[in-house]
């Protein structure tokens, strides 16, 4: 399976929520037992991670049989993100350690003016 492309924006100082649903042949994939991770960097080769969301750190919540993947950051958390355009990917890890890169693309962090 090739990863899909999804570009999105996070606004500094604003609550961020993005809800995705993983479907195969229009049927939701049961994510029970899965974990997930997302990393964003200036470019693929960069060692510094600008944003790390995981099921372990609470940045990603999986919806089990519904196949949903919720990416979440509080307004306080987004305030700390540096503005700019970054690359990212989102991976899902099954209980048997199979890794699926679900989506990848550009993440734009829009600077906050009102503070």
C-alpha cells in the first residue's frame, strides 16, 4: 500500500484537532491493538523533530473498530511550535509489529499574531 498525501495546517495558539478514518475498500480498518506515531521535520534528512505525536504521548487517539485516528494538540502546545513548513508522515503499528505509513505530506505551522 502506498501512503496517501495529505497536507495540513496547525495554527499557533489555537486548539488543533484532525480526525482521519482509515478505510480499505470503503470499510473501516479495526485499529484495536494498534499504536501510531507522527513526526515532522524541516526535511527528511533533518535529525531535529519539530513535532512528535504518538498514542503514548496523547497526541494521537485511535478509535478501535471505527478506524478513526485523531491528532490533537492544545492551544498551549501549538503556541510552542515554530512557524514554517515541514514534512511529516503518520505510521500505524499493528500488534504483530507490521508498520503502515498511512499518510505523508507537508505540515504548515501558521504563526500567531494575537498573543
